[in-house]
C-alpha cells in the first residue's frame, strides 16, 4: 500500500526550518518506508492561492504545495479556512491517508483536516508556541492569536495519534497544561544535524580566514537573528565584554539576514568598532564553512520558561564543528549538557558579571588541550544530534505501514 502523507508547515520553503528541520526528516520517512509519497505545504509571502509546484529534482517523492502566508489573527483566519477547504479536496483526490504537522501553528490547519477526513494526525516538533509568544513579548495574553492557538494546541494534543517532541519534558507539560497522559504514542526527537555537512574538516579554512581577516583572531560566531525569542542588546553587551577581555584579538562573526544598517545601529550604541563585527549573509549550505572559522558559538535564546521544551538547531551545528557554546540557562536539555560536560558556559543571569565569567570560561577552554576538547564536543553532537535518533522514531511510526 502506498503511504500518502500531507505535511503541513507554517514556514516558507527557503526558510532554514524547512531546509534543515523538515526536508531531512522527510527523506528519513522515505527511507524507512520507500512507498512514501509526500505533499509538503509551505506558506510564501508572494503566493496568493493554492499552487502545486510539483516535485523537486532532489526529492522527486515530494510534491510542493504553496499558499500565501498570513499571521495568525482575524484576517489570517480567512486564509486558514481557505487552506483547510482546498487541502481537504487535495486529500480526497490524492487519497492521502496521514496528516503530519510541523509545529503547533500548523496544527490550526491540521486539526480540522484530521476531523473532516477522519485521518490520523502526527504532531512533529511539538512544543508550546502560544505561551512562548507571550513570554517573549510578541503577543499579549488577551490577543486573538494567543487565544486561538492556545485552544488549538490543546485540541491537537488530544487529537494526535502520535506526538514527536524535542524533549522528554513535553510529556509533563501536556499533563499539567492539558491533563493529557501520553503513553506509547509519545516520542523524543532532538534537532538533529547533518554530521557530514558540519564536519571537523571545515575548521579554520585558510582562504576564508584571510578573506575575512580572521587569522590569529579569537572568533565568536552567532548564526541567527535578534528579537522575538532571541536576545539582542544583551548579545552586544557580551561582545563588549569580550573586547575588553581579549582586545583586538577578538572578532564577532555574525551570520544573519539583518541589514547592515540594523547591525550598525546596535554596534554603535555599544561603542563597538566596525572592524570587530564581521557580518555575512550566506545560504545555509555555506554556513558550515563560515561557522567553522569560529572558536566558540553563541546561543542567545531568551531564557523564558517554555524554552525548556525546545531544542535550538544551532547548538548541534556548533557541537558538530567542535565549538564550545555560551548559552542562556534552561534551554532544552542543552544548557544542562553544556554545564555537565564543561563544553561552554551557561549564563545564569544577563549581567556584565556573568558575561565576564563566560568569557573567562571560554578562554580557559581554548587555552587547554584544544584538539582534545574539539573531539570531545564533536562526540557530544554524535551522541545527541545524530539523525539515527530521528530515523528510529520515524521507523516506529511509518516503518511498518
């Protein structure tokens, strides 16, 4: 029997969350069940109606379906309704038997579809999104978006045939929040990393060191953005402390989509010279080459309660390259791993004193047996971020169908 799956996301196709956090797992589903045929739903700013883009040359088993993106809200509700109705027709015509949703916002579409078609729902990347948006100040607790998503998170938790979370802690969260007791239908799958793509052979590539003038520098790297769930001012406070500690030996490699003007404004507010911040925007396939130029990585996730249940992709990428990490406290299992294994520093507070402690810890790590430390951190990535962990999960769900 053919395995026809509708995969629903709330992201655009070019987003790293599709390229690194969705497509690799769809390939694993295909691996564990070669008969799998997948329709992947993404939301694009430029698309105004349903469009079947067809399969890609790299993944011919995936049909790409696009919609115009609208944020959750009153206006966005009409777009969601249109998606539900048109995807219902698609499921009937294509005889799709499973709905697999990435993230709880996509579950707003998936739950009604599952009910209308009476098809099983698989929740992937299961973590609290609505509560996180309030904690980081994006939504108000009385907002329409929060109220809607909160209710849908409860409904999809109860409706799901299988639930896949990044951390074991989501089992307790669902019990306390929704009075749901998951049993054999709950799986843990961390944010895995392509350990071949992010390999130690990419460390300190000579040509790029010269091109970016990073040779003989102590380089911190951050691959991401500022605002929302991420810190902003605090990152530049930490950078300022690093400059005071290491002087002209220090550089901050920033791999981001922010404009140069945005970064310049933040840099100048902190009195940081333009020679210190090396800003680049590169496609994800090139990220490993640039990330490998660093001596340590930053994971500046806001330490709000719900971040205990997420797993930052960048930590696994840093670890795969053998980089120690400065991270905020209570982020997934990662903060505990970094502290217990002594492969970085966990910020207990967002203070100048803590930033100095972090810099001193990183300096001590870099001054120790560097090759030994690099290999140790790489082993952590192999243990906690290996795609074999995800393959086992998907084999349990799809392997026997």
